C-alpha cells in the first residue's frame, strides 16, 4: 500500500489574492457590464468573441492561466520600469499597449522602452529578432570577439589584438599567421624574444595594475581571455553567461558595466598608438611583461626607480583624454 | 505486525481525507486565477490604457503565483497518491482542471 504523505497547503493561496489583482478583477466585472450595453455591431462583437474564445481555449487549465498571468506580469514589469526610468517619455508617449499582427510578442509601448534602454543605457542585442521572440532576460550585445568558436581573419582585429591574440591566446608562434602578422608590422620573427608557454605571473601583475603600462597589458589579456568580469566583454555565444532579469538594479548595473567597457578600449587604444609609434619595442614590452610580470628594462634604466622608467605614462594620459572627448560616440570599434 | 499494518492503513486514509478536503477548496483558487487572467486579457483589449501595476504590486502577484503553483503541485501529488490508495478511482473521469 502506498504511504501517503501530505503537506499543509498554504491557506493564504486560497483567500489572499493581492489587492491589485482584486482591483483588476473588479474593473473587469464593471467592464463586462459595460460591454453588454455597447452599441458594437454584430461583426465587432463576433470578432471580439472569437478572439476571446481562442484565448480561452489556450488558457483552460490552472497551469495555463498561471503561465498567462506570469507573461502579462513581465509586460507590466517593462511598463513599470519605463515609468520609473523615463517618466517624462512615459507621460508624453502615445504608444499603445496592444500587440499587432506584425509583432505578437511585444506591445508598441514595450518597444518604445526597449529602444530607450538601447539608446540611453546600453545596446540591447540587435541581431536577435524581437518580433519573433520574447526575452525573459535582458539580452545584451557583447562587444568582444568570440575567440573560442568564432572564425576570424587576423586582419579583422585592431593592431594590439592582431598581435595579442596570436601571441597570448594561440601562443603558437610557429604558424603562417604569426609570420604574416609580424611581416605586417615589418618585424622579423627572430627579432622578438620567445614567448613563455605558461600563463604570466598574474599575482605579480595585479600588484602593479596601477601602472598604466601594466594596466593596459592586463586589460588586453583580460579582454582576449574574456576574463574581465564585465558581461559586455566576457559574454560569448558558447559559454554560460549571467542572465539578468528585467529589474532596475540590473539595468543600472549593466549601464555602469557598459560605461566601464570604455576603460578596456582606452587601454587598447593606447597600445595601438604605441604599436604605430614603435611596433617592435611595444611587442618586446608586452612579451617581457607576459614572461616575467615586469616591464623590460634597458641597461641605462635598470637601476632607476620603477616610476622613473615609465616613459609611456604621459602618452596613455593623452590617449585617455582623447577618448573622453569621443566618449559620446557609442560606436566601439574593435 | 498486524497492528502496524492497521496503523499504516489508518494514516493513509486520514491523509486521503485531508487531500480530499484540500481538493474541495481548490476550485476557489482556480476561479480566482481564471478571473484574474481574464481581467488581464480584457484590460488592454478595449484600447483603454488604465493604471499600470507598480513593481511592488508585480512582486506581490508573482509571490501569489508561486504559492499557487506550489499548491497545485502539492494537490496533484496528493491526488496521485490518493489514486494509488483508493483503487476504485478513475482519474480520467474526474475533471479537476489540471
């Protein structure tokens, strides 16, 4: 005989319908009474009835009804966020709360909110078809290359990535691409020191993160390895990502994360400028940092204090200043 | 050994009665859920904008839905257990709306 184990059901679930739900039910009863008195023609009433019956047929079990309410609550969540984050736009808006035959997943008002977030907070994923799908979570648009599974030609990368990906990601300095990349910069392979096959001493590098030259190197390495803690850089199509629900906190967090992306691009801009100025010296410096965790020194500078040897710090400051001037431009080029 | 079996049988029947009592209350919850779903369906159908829900209200309703879903699962489980105990049940003939 089966042993029946019971649990005490939550009695509140039976009686405590939240006030907002009770209000909506009451409004609906009044609306129904009003509909009966309307002067809609027969065709209008018939269309409404057919639509209602179709909906009812899809919603005929308690689980279906709960699923429908949950999906409508997600819609309400976007409206509530719209009102809270963009109150002026909400007041002015005339976008409807209806779905159209062109888009059965989002209302016009939801679209308006999505566009505002994309314009003013951070770009939402543009290659996904919003007319064909409803996102349970905030779909962010990664700014990085999917170096794990993507298929890229090295010419598609910016200069520091052309070198960095080949040197520090693939770490195969014996292939044709590597020779082509170095030839592109006018460098003979023998002119560079060998690259240590092990990972660099990150603990040592972390201690020097405040040094702009070490910092920009760390940013490059973290960017290439998708290891920044920033979802816009780390997210790829083939690895698990953090899913962000539509909440105010998450939207603000992602807004800050997207702004922080600029630091990584500033570092890479600094590296590109150094490569343009002297590619060989910059590559030697990067390899030296990778191999030893320290900036390479020449004989004359060897005994000088660390700060005194940092000739490139001023350059980075200038580049960061340039970057700030261009910060309004949302296009982040790789 | 015989006494132990009797106790098991009595416990099972008590549990069955309890499950039936809870099943009897389920329609009230179900009706509320159906009415609420319909009110949301009708709300924007007529083009009326109406007052939207606040984030706090949405959380309240979500919590209510979670509780209800848990209860639905519990009732389903109890019902299945009841079927196992009461061999005469014909589940296909009991329209409990699940």
